[in-house]
């Protein structure tokens, strides 16, 4: 085993997202954004977009965390794994330990400017090797009696976000 790693998978959801799951998340986070924007906005000098709001009120940096509450139930529907990221045999592989929402942009009156990023993080995995642009991984990070392994192809939206070779 080379290292213990965690992988991150990021998707961006906006008005043009086509999957129904993404559309529900878009609608719910935009609705919640409009509520939170009003909470953090200056009543006498209001602004319309998120970046202006951040400049006027640094406390508005809490909004992405607050929007996460609108997404929690949708993420729980995934039952702890991303099925659209199978291993090379086509089996569901990508386990989820937690997620983070980031607010890329938004506007109080223009839904077309609302865009969020969702990053899903795996639990710790054993990175056994990298072979032909594929990770050889195991969910078992101890491997006392060998490893049950998975080959997972490199993907443009997946990154190693944690690496530890000293274990």
C-alpha cells in the first residue's frame, strides 16, 4: 500500500442543469439564498448579487453553510455513494463520507446567475497503486489479510484531497 487517501468529486449546479435531482437542488438553494440574502443585506443600501453582499457584509460568508441545509435531504437520498462514478467493472464504487457546498454566484432577482458547487468526499481509502491512469483502491485501509480492491479510472472532476503515506 502506497498511502491512505481521500478523494473529492465536484459537481456544479446551475439553471441549465438537466438531471431532475440537480434541478431540485437548484430550486431549493436559490429559494434559501433569497431568504439569507435579505437577512445579511443592508436595508438602507441593498445590493442584488452575492459578491456585492460579501463586500458589504463579511458575515454573508455564512450563506453557503446555511444553504447546505437545503441540500442535506437530497444527499441522503444517495445512500452514501455516487452511482454515476462506477469502478472499471461498472459497479458502484464512490463512497461518500460528507459533502461541502460552495456558492459560486447568485443574484437576488436573477435565477440564471445562481450557481453552486457540491463537493463530495470519500472516507479514507487505501491507495495501493496507480496503473494505466487508474487508481487501485481498497476501502480496507489496514489490509492485514490482503485487500479487496477496486480499479477506479481517473476522472476530470475527481481529485485526491488527502494523502498520507506515513501510517
